[in-house]
C-alpha cells in the first residue's frame, strides 16, 4: 500500500516525468502512479499544476533532468555533438514513436531556413520523425532515401519514410528505386549500370543531414525478414555481426563483418556518414544496445536519440 505523499508538488524531475508520461506518452494517471511509486492523487495534482502554470502547449516545456544528465555524459564519452534521451515506455510502438518524434525535434533547428539535402533511412522509428519537423528549409532543399526498399508496404519502408519527410518539409524527394540487397555482388554491379540509381546514390553522399536507424541481428525486424538475410542470418551472426546500419552488418567494434551480404547492399555506405556535418542515429530498445554501442565505437554518427535503458547501458558498459 502506498504511503501518503508529504511533498505535494514533487521534485522538478518528478513533475517533468509525470508531465511527459501523461501529455507525450499518453499513459493513464494510474499507470504513471504505479511507474513512479506515488499516489494517483499526487499525479492528478501535478498534472493540474503543470496545466495551471502554462508549461504545456503542444509539447512539454520542462527538462527531464535525469535524461538530460545521461545525454550529456554519453555525448562526452563518445564524442558526440548532441544526444537526446527520452524516458522508457513499456509499449513497444509508443517507445519508437517518442524516440522518432524526439529526433524530429533535434533535426528541426538544423533544417530551418537552410538550403540542405536531407537523407533518411528506413524503419518504424524513423517513420515518426516527420511528425515533429516543425521548421522548413529553403525552397531549393531536397530529401533522399539512403537505402533501397523492401517489396511490401509497411509504412516504414524507405520509400514511405522519405515521402513523408519530404511532404512535411514541402521539398522534392529522390528514391533509391532498388532492393536493399541484391542476390550477389555481381548482381549489384549490374544494377549500378542504371544511371538513375547511381545518380541517387551520389545524392545520398552529398546530403548534409542524415537520419538513420539500426537493427539487431537478434530481432525480428522488417530487414531481417528479407529472404536473403533470413537465409544467411546464422552465417552473418557467426561472422561476428551484432546488427546492421544502412544494411551493412557490423561487429561489436563497428567494423563491417566479412560476409558476402555486405557486398550486395544498395545504400549509402556507413563510412560516408562520418563526413556528414550532421549524422543522427535514431534508435532504442535494449535488444539494440550492442549494435548502438558498435555504431558509436565505429564513430559513424555524431548525434544520437535513444531511450533511458539504452542510455544507462551505454554508460554502464565499456565505451
């Protein structure tokens, strides 16, 4: 049985968490009370205070202190320009949504009023980025998909993600109209005889901003369900892969594994991310901790958006 709350207002961090869980993540007051170990009465009171103080408009105008501290520590440890850490949410889809939306908030000031090329990958988390792109670039800007597509509509296919992003920003969009993986390196070389494909691949390299996600070798993602990956996943894992970024399977230190599948990818090569002014990794969930750490070790990106449990794992384990 919960004890009565003696601090009616709560700490700033507690109030921020209540507000975030209620107004952003959409949890019920009971769920919030259970998660934070406080009474529903206190949750209700904090929500009322937040409203009365004008701290909520479309988004919550309060810092999540513990998340901010972890973000700064991760940025310092891994040499990143910026990190956003969002609280953990039990619901799988909601967690992806809040990470994706936080990435949109991070990218918005990088885009505002600029003449920029914006590259974006695929995945459910990235499909939520467009919702929080609140600024627009100049009229000459464009969006390009950084990776080929899969053969079914999922809402998180690279074509869908790039289209939604370009539509939100009001700019033109360019697609890598090719599969993510070819049957062989020779098949990839044959496909690259198509000038339209090579022209778009060249555009992926000159994009100023890149937003990418990743997959663990262990999870059931849309990418690991591609037939050529399913057929070779045991071998890829045996080669030391902990996951992939832009279709390239990497080991725990961020190096591409020695497997033919990495010679068949139609996508921006991950090492090209290193030279971009802004390369943002948008991913979370503990199953992805090994591959997220590997990407940071490989220094492929300079900005990160993830969730609390992953952030703690990155700080608790070796850099």
